[in-house]
C-alpha cells in the first residue's frame, strides 16, 4: 500500500493529527492483509521524516527526481514499514 501526499494544514500542526492519520493508515493496511506501507518524502521535510521513523518506517532508498535535482543534490527518500502478522 502506498501512502501519498499526507498533509495537515499549518494551523493544525503539532496536535498529533499526522501521527493519528499515519497510525490509521497502518491499521487500515494491516486489517486488509497488506504486507507493507511505502511512501516518499523529500530531504527537506525533516518533520515528516521524524514522524514516519517514529511510526516504524525505515528509509530504504534515495534518488534525485530530475537532472536539476541531481545538480542541486536534492533527494527524495523512500520509506517502508513492514506490517507484522502476515503469513
């Protein structure tokens, strides 16, 4: 399952909403038999990286999105959270 474009309005950040949303995605995926949840985030989104790592995601890759991104040393990080309980 891929988590794409999760965002919380600046007015509501710091209230645990992102953590709750991420937890719900993991519960949804687990309940439906998915083996993992994957996502991408950029190198500049430090708060997002901390959130995902705190929820059990691990960084599994990095890539530049374009030639310009490569020249600017800009990277997109790929994360994965394996879900226990699959047989």
